[in-house]
C-alpha cells in the first residue's frame, strides 16, 4: 500500500531563549499561521545574549515539519556572511531540498522575508525562524533583517521548440522525461513549484514489481511459492478486490495487467541506472516486495526523486521551475501541438512540441473541484501535495478529454493533531507501535490492520466517533516508536520529543484528562482478547497486550484524506481519450492526473506510486513510438 506525505503546513515564529556563541538556542513553536503573518519580533534583553550584534558563529533552532531544524549563522563586520543548515529531519526530497534553498535566499538578500520555497512551506518557515533565532542569539535585531517581501521580476517572453513538453515534474513526469531523453528526444518539464517531485517524496511504498531480475535473484527458482514473484500471481491477488458494479472489463483488468507487464522492466531499469533498492530478504516485514533504498519509511522515494532530477539535467533535459502550464495549444483537427506557461517571475512561455504530456497530479488541494466531484468530502481537510490543484485535468477536458472514476470512496491516513504545531503523518504507526485507536469516547471503531486507510476514512466521516481520535500504546510501544527493529526505521522518533506522544501515569488519568469515559473498559476488553489469543469484535488478529502497569502513552491524532482517485481517461499506454474512447493526437497523461489505475479496472485505489512510475514509463514508450 502507498501513502503520501506533505511538507507545506503554515507556521509562525517563536524565538529561542538560550544563547551562547557556538551553543544551541532552543526554539519550539506552533506553526499554524501563514508565512506572511509570522511575528519576527525581537526578544529584548535576555541574559547571556550580547548587547549588540556580535561577530562569530551562532546557532539557531526552530521546529520543522518533523523535528528541530538547526542552522549556523556566521556574523562578521556586523553582517550575515554565512547561513548554513546543520540539521534538517524533514521529508527527504522536500524539506531537505528546500532548506538549503531557503538559507541561500536569506543570505543573498539579507532578508528574512524572502519568499518561502513553494512545496515546502513548513520547512522554509523553520529555516526563517531558526535564522532569526541565531540573529537574536548574536545580539542582533531581527527587525533589521525583516525587509518585507518583494515581487519577483526579470521575466520575459520565451519561445521554445522541443520533441516533448511535460506539464509537471512529479513521479510520472520525471520517469517519462528520463526515458524520453534516453531515446534521444528533446524534453522540457514545467514545474509550478520551486522543487520537483510532487507526491513522490511523500510516498512510503514498496514497488509492486513482478518478474524483475531483482526478485528473480531472490526467488532462486521458488516463484510458485509466492504470488508476488510473478505477474499471473499478482493479478490473481488483485482480482479478489474487484467491485462488480465498477468492473467495466469483466475481470480482465487491462490497466493493472499493463502495469504488471511493465513492472519488472521498470525495477530493473531503475536499478540498472543506479537507483538504490533495499535488498530483498533483509527482514520479514518487507516480504518479497522491493523498496527504494534506504528502506521502508526511510525516505527512499525522496532519494530516488533527487536522482531522477539530476539525471534529467545530465541527459540534457530542462526543468523550468515556478512556472505553471496554463493552456494547451491545439490545431483545428484537435491535435495538441504545444503549450503556454506562465512563470512566477513574469515570464511567459510558448512551446511547440510533437507531444505534450500531462503529469500535473490530482486535485486534492483544489476545494472547488473536491466540492464538484467529491461533495461528501468537501468539508474535510486533505493532507496532500500542495501542487495537486487539478489544472491538468481541466486542460485535458478543454482539449476534449473525458474524465472517469470520480466520486468513489476515499481513504485516509493518520496525522498527529500537533502538540508541536505542525501535523506529522503517522500512517503506519499501527505497524511500528503496537496499540489501539479509539474515538472521542474512548471506544474502538474498526480494524486498522486489515483496512487501514478505508477504515480511517469511514471512521472520520462517522459522526458517532465524535471527530477526535487517540492512539493508545504502552512502554514497549514507546520504545519501538523511537526505533522499530522489524521495519528498520526511526521515522517516528520525533513524536516523543515533539510532545505528540504524551505519557499518563494511569488509564484513569488519561481518561479524565482527555474525556474518554469508555477507555478503561476498552483496554480491559482488548487485553482479555489478547491474552486469550482471540480475534476482537472487529476481526483483528494477533492483538498486542497493552501493559498499563506504568501508565499509558497517548497520541492525539486525526485521519486525513490525502488524494483524489478520479481523473482523465487514458488508454493503457497513456494516450488521453475522448468520451467516445478515441485518443487525442499529441496528448498524453500519467500519474494522479489520470486518477487511480486500479479504479479504472473496478478495484479500489491501492498503489498510486507504482502506477505513476509504470505509466510514466509506458507513456514515454508510446510517445517514442508515435512521434
């Protein structure tokens, strides 16, 4: 299963109160306001802080998306001469990419009010806050470096002719671009954010491959023992999840068949060019599914994104950042022959191309489109990539493309409700931290183990649950949260430090503090099942016993929806289709702009990351053949 993360929640500044040259200045603050309203106020006289701006090396700290972000600021001659990020634990490929960009912007302009890096607002604000903290620790005035925002300038009209133009540098766009460049095609990608990747770095997913050399090496001839080793076995498993009323192809599953026909080839292609994979067989939690290195939940998709971005440049491709595609160029006969784009700096782009690929993502960040196509979800928060605003779908429709699979059930994943100020995603906490999830009264309400995302989505929408949720664990759960040996991951280690994981000396204390009247009886019933080795009333098996002798640990959390699964109609090679099922010449699409590949076959959404990679590859192959 796949899950997406975001790194763009807005924030505010609170300056640190401990200062020393070369020492740490602590700052942990709420991040729930817009960047433009961040109060960069001076702290006044604080013991240990110099009375004037003092030369030297100074440390500043602020809370990022995941944990403390720490910067080093060098002051010389009463001015900033260096700004360097020492530690950033935020999302690999998003926060880690944005943090040094933001530091460079502040140093170049000597201005804390520079624009945040779009696509990574929380990390950007954390850098701003940490630099302000360091300035304060050096005895400087934050207001002296708060010069206000300036409108970007310097844009000019641009004309370009290429073989292929891509709108969006996310998962599908990057995969397709590299494949096209390898085939000798000239390629340009337009990315409206300041960083590439879209949802890719936010993904925690294995690669659902079939018959790759990587898996064959591990199988050692045992392909019949596990259906995940071969395409026929994979498809047989997937067929069990078809929803009859949504199955248009009598069980044939053409879209998933195309994906698994290609999946082994995709894995070996990536592996062959140098993208890292976590070795199969290292631990039983991974089974026979390859994971991008350094492993499950450890940022592998972000590292792969960085690799693909570098490869696009090395192969002669171009990514134009902070520039949104606004319109497709279409001939009288319907053929798409280019696009128009608008840069944030005022530049305008007119691009002629033999093929245009829409890889702009879904529309979970577009409230108007949610209200139109998923009205039952219109009042809920979507925790998604900020670039998922749906313009690719709208442009595809304007060019004559059909849309499909709208309005079906959406899944959710857990996020903290944020003692630290920014929501932190804990989608697979149930795997790393043995425990239970309860609702606003302290009662359980479903089986997270068998249907995590679906159960949480339905639980959020059920008013009987009261709109508040709590994950309950014990001391051993706290330990595995900080470092889980089975999954070889420590992604959730920040929860205790952030204050999102709170200890109560007894169940009764937690129930009273949080208003959970049924909590004690819920834990008692759960533990009785666990000791007896029974399933609970929701069919959950292998229940973890919750030891309450030394109290319990509680994480206040909330299910959040994270993507849309409807989108443009395509064939199994990525050609955009009309309502009549005819392809639009010159127009292709892949990734979330097409919605869920599984839902096209009649199966509920499951593996969007795999689909985006495979259909990015398949789309590129179709473009190469067509032009």
